[in-house]
């Protein structure tokens, strides 16, 4: 075809033809990543996992520390001692002495122990003395909470301060002992029989 302006070829479009010879762009490529809703769900799931795992981790750490840092105990198994076997003189490592009489009274001279003031609630290892001197009364018993061992209870006159000791060892080499203050501190009070009558 020809006209007054000559043939029109694809390379020579008239000025009023605004069409481009380049192809139109297609739809934009899909965006990579996750949607806002998915991100929120993922964050909530992660938070829930942390809420469960963090306490479990702390609990496991506490148990591990308990097994690694086991408070010390004297040698020998829990021991049952008859009332008559408790009577006599007991001595601690620093020379303190506890004399238990058959009538249920005692005298003490600088004897170690884990003592509690029944009036104030103060106790040894927490601002209260861990050695005592004086007189008072004593009694003994066997308790399942002490692994079946004999427990000796002392009460200083006038009945305000008391303490407990637990029997351990062997019949031929008995001892009375307790932790002083917090058991995790590892401080022990150990009394051995000064008179070793059978």
C-alpha cells in the first residue's frame, strides 16, 4: 500500500501511533519471603518453645549442680544407737564437749551444732552462734526422715535454744553429726564418743 506519505513500515510509524515496538512487561515476579501473618505465627511458635525450654533448662541446671556439688557427709552409714549407748561424753574436732547423762540431762562446753532460737527464729550459719555452752535436757528417737538413724535432740535451759544431731558410723566407732547452716556451704559439726565403752 502506498499513500501520499509513502508506504508505512513497522520501522516508520506515524507520529500519532503511540504504540511501542517493545513488548509490554509481564506481571511482576512473585516476592520472595513470608507474609506478615506467617511471620507472626512463626514468632509466636518460637516464643512458646522458649517458654517451655527455658524453665526446663534451668531445672536441669539446678539438678546438675545438686549432683556435682553434693554436700559432704561423714563416713559410715546411718546408725541406730540405744539410749544407753548415747550416754557419756562426746567431743567435737575443736575440743568442745557434750556430756549426756542417764537421767536425760546434759552439760555442754563450746560444743558445735546447728542451733535455733525458738523465740527469734535465728539459727546457726545465719547470724546465730554455732557453738554453745550450758545445761539442758536431751532425748532421742529413730525417724524415717533421717534414713532410720537415731536423732538426738538437745534443749538448752531455759528451753529457748535447741539443736539436733544424727547418729552415723558403726557400733564400734559411732558419731553424731549435723550440717551447720546451709548444707550447700558444706560446714559440718561432728562429735565422736570420748569414752568408748562397748
